[in-house]
C-alpha cells in the first residue's frame, strides 16, 4: 500500500513541570493570566505529526512518503528519518524559513500547555500531490494531518479531484478553521480521525450531527484517551477498542500520532478496522512509555508478545503473519 503522509514536520522542545497546572489557575483571574512555570527537565526531540506518523509506519516495516515543508536546518532530521525507512524525497525545503517548532510543558497530571511556531510549514500550501503520486506510480492513500490550514485544504481538494483515497486528520488545526473549511476538509474522506474533544468541536463548528458527519465520510475513528478508541461508519457495527496495557507512562506527546501509524499500517496489511486499531493502540503505548515522539523501537517479537497480553492470541497471530511473516 503506497501511503503519503502530509502534515507538520517540527522540532519538539519538551519540558516537565513538577506540579499541577490546575493549582496555579485562579478561576476569577483567567482574564489576566500571567504565569511562568519553573521546569526541571528539557528534552529537544524530533517531531511534527507527519514525521511522527511516518516514523511509526516505518517501524512497522512500511515505506511511507513524507510530504511537508521544512527549513534548510532539516538536514540532520532528514538523515534520521531516511535511516529509519521514511521516504523524504517529497519534502519541500524553504529558502527563507526555519523548520517548525513545538514547545510543550507537561505537568504531574499529564496535562499540557504548548505553543507551535509554524515557520516553513506555511509553505505546505505550495505542495502539489500529483508529482508525489507520479513518483510512486500512484497512491493508495493520502493522510492529511495537521499542517498549514491552506495546505490541508489544497490536499483535500486535490484528493477529491484526482480520486485519491484520503484520511482527514484535522487535529490541532480545528481551532484555526472555520466551520465551512472544516467541512471542506473532511468531505469525501475515507477516514476521519479526531480525539473526543475534537469530535465535539468539529460538530459544533460545522453545525453537523454525528450522523450527518458520517454521511460525509466512510469511517470515523475517535480516540478516547485512557478509554481507548471508537470506530463508526456507514453500514458498520460500532467498534470499541480498549487501550493496550502499559508498563509506565512517561510522556503523552505524540501518542495520537503513534495510534495513527499503527492503525494505517494494519489497514495496509489488509486487517480489519478493529485489528488495525489494536495495533495503533499498541504503538501509542510504546510512545507513551518513552520521552520524545520517535525514541521508541518496534521489536517484532516483543511487540507480538505485548499484543497477546492486551488483545489475545488471535490478534497476535494475525499481526505476526504480517509483521514477521
């Protein structure tokens, strides 16, 4: 399955606050918040939703094509991704801007406060998908992840015009989109992915009900944090997949990207939606157990063993046949 993953490519600056944000917020002073958190850890890591998802797919043996915009400071990052099996030949390099940057602080409750500098990402709107498809000999799926909003809409439009199946994953950019743009992004998508909060925000912004959104897309995947994931679609019996068992939670950054990597890897192997979501949940757990979004390794035998523990022998047997052969 030939998959192009579009979206942000960024550097992550991840910090830890040894306290709780909620205890620092005064309800009657929210109109004039002025806070500084003294953090005790700083990790500088590679990130960006598209790069994270592509990395995860490559960990599972796929060869995803990364599509996004970066600065000239991308050289080392490109080398890292290429060494780990990601095709970076369709990445656009800006002549003027730096690669995007994500700055995030996580507290003791795993709550996060973050900022995102777009930088070169703004040039994603200049990327055309047809040359990517031509180079690949056709595309089976384009994942449209959080990116420059104009770029996301361009890619959604192009997929519809050219008949390329696509997955709409608006994520953080829902906050920047109007209701009309959000509807334009998702209409005709084979897959729509959001977390539970984004699901409600999408419905509020578009004025559409859950059923009306399901009339616009084929499959809707909603991640529910510790409660797992829910899958619904036209003519489908709803599916609920619990989270995979974890050893120890360290950092939630990139967990959703890990889920998407595993989910689409499972679909590329021809597995069911439920099985794909179980794989996604297992990859998400690996991300949760590490600091940074691309610091984990999928060790096939260990991965299968943990799938067995979380989802049983049948799941593990089916995935083994695809991951190990």
